[in-house]
C-alpha cells in the first residue's frame, strides 16, 4: 500500500474535510503548495519524482502479479526487441 494512503487512513477524520475531496474544482493541499511556490527547488522536484517512480514501480509489480500471462508476453516482446536491436 502506498505510504500516502496509509497515512491518510491512520489519521483521525477531521470534521472540516469536504464531503467530495476528489472534486475537480476543489484544490488539494499539494495544489495550494504548488500555486504558492512557483519556484520549486530541485530537491523538492527530485523528491516528488522519486516518490512517483516508487509508486509506479509498485503498481507495475502488482499488475505483473495479477496478470502473469500478460506480463510474460510483455517480457517476451521486450526480449525479442532487444535481440533484434542493432548497435
């Protein structure tokens, strides 16, 4: 489970949270931070990118476990591409 979801679940519910947090018009806490700080530091960008890549890798691993036949076919296609690639 991603760390972000785990933290959200473990925190007690606050009464001032909106009923529909996924509404497209309601900016989240990260959106407010990005709007306030247009000059994002390189370290913050790298941290966000690393977090995104970790979650992406986790999602791909989960998909491979859930759909083993499709994962095997994708591995075979990649191996064929690498075999026929010319340097």
